C-alpha cells in the first residue's frame, strides 16, 4: 500500500489536483502493480512565504 506525499505551492485548482492524483495513481499501478484502492496520496499546499532556499523566502525570489 503505497503512501505518497506531494508538496505544492498553493494556488492549484481542484480540477488540477484531481488530474494529478489520478495520473500519479495510474503511474504507481502501472509501474509496481499496486492495487488502486491501496494507494494513499496526501497533498500539502505550502505558501510561498513558508518555503525558503539558500536563506531566502521563495516569495522574495519571485515577487509574488
């Protein structure tokens, strides 16, 4: 029973997230033969003001 955690910057639509989890699930089923019903996916949405690389918040790098 694979457990997948996906971290994204917030702002994706519900339809985009639906498509993503369907395709990720399909890829796991096809690649390792896992049962679709046993695949758990958690989406963690992160604000650009909550993520930093190299000592700089992402929001400061993009200006958004």
